[in-house]
C-alpha cells in the first residue's frame, strides 16, 4: 500500500477525529460531498490543488497530510 492508496483513509480518520460528516468536510474544503466519499473509499485520487483544499479544511499542512499517508502501513509482503 503506497501513499496514494492511504490518502482516503487518512482523510477519513482526520475528519472523524473532528467529528465532522463528509458533508461538513466538503463544505469546509469547497468540494462536493460525493467526491469526499470517492476520495475516502479510494475511488478517486485528488489533484494537488484538491489535496491542499482538504489539508486546509482539516487544519493541517499539506506536508503533514502526505506524511501521515506515508506512515500508514499495510500488510508486509513476504
């Protein structure tokens, strides 16, 4: 699992910690709620501009958001 596939779950976790719905995050980021769902499920990979909007809405730096994606570990290949 790479940083791209981890992006959605990281966004979902940060949103949940804040107690926000997808609709609230979408409103804060200026995005459509259905697109937030696609990102969180991994059905869509956001552009750099969209990732920046999400980071700002989640009150974190884009670099921190990306770093969290890199830290998420999946099963180790054997």
